[in-house]
């Protein structure tokens, strides 16, 4: 169980660091949305956005929402670890939380990746023949794989819970 306490520590550390960084990003977003004095161009995926138009405001907004959803998935993971520490491993709430974690990670990745792809295409059309890397779509495939793993893990826990319940009924 010592590994579980280490996991809890690092998840809490990452959770609070993510909250702090997302707070800073939301402050920048409010400056962008309300046309506050913007001195430096913002960079997304190696593209300098010095012109703040409606498209870039939408992109920044979706990236910020994506960050909040990602933090929500970390919060759900914290709850799962706390349930594990209470020896509630095959609990119905753990199954639901694992499934929610997977869905929120996929949603976060799509909300971040799709606008980045569109901003790259718009930037390529506006600027012309500049070396913009369109090979990278903007979707973080390792996060999608981890999200699918959480969803599969949820199904495995559901099967294990059903087998455990059937086993307890036969005794």
C-alpha cells in the first residue's frame, strides 16, 4: 500500500499544480477576450498569434475549457485513489469514476486538438507558404490511449464486481 500513498501524493501534487497553471491561463484568456493590452504574441504549436481575432479567441477559450476538463479528470482520479485507500476496489462508484475519467480525457483532448488543427489551417491560408507542421494533428494520442484504458478498466472492474457478487451469493 506504500505505492498507493506515493500515487496519492503525486496525483495531489499534479492536481494542485494544474489548478495553479490553469488559473494563470484563464487570466490570460480574460485579457484576450476583453482586449486588454496584449504586448507579446501568444504561441500555440509553434505558431505566433500576434493578431488576436475571433478565431484565436475561440481557440484560446476551447483550450482553457479543455484544461478545466483535464483537471476534472485528475480530480476524479484522486477520488478513485481515495476509494482504493479505503479498500473499496470493486465498488460501483469506482467503476463509474473510471469511465468518467476516460470520457473526460477524450473530451479534453478533442477540445484542445480540434481548434489547434483549425488554427494551423487558417494560419497556413493567411500566411501562405510558411513552414507550418501539419503532420501533427493536435490530438494527443497517448492521452487518448490512456483514456481508452480507463474505460476498459472500468469494464473489467464491472465484470470483476459481478463475479464477486455472484461468488458471495453462492456461499
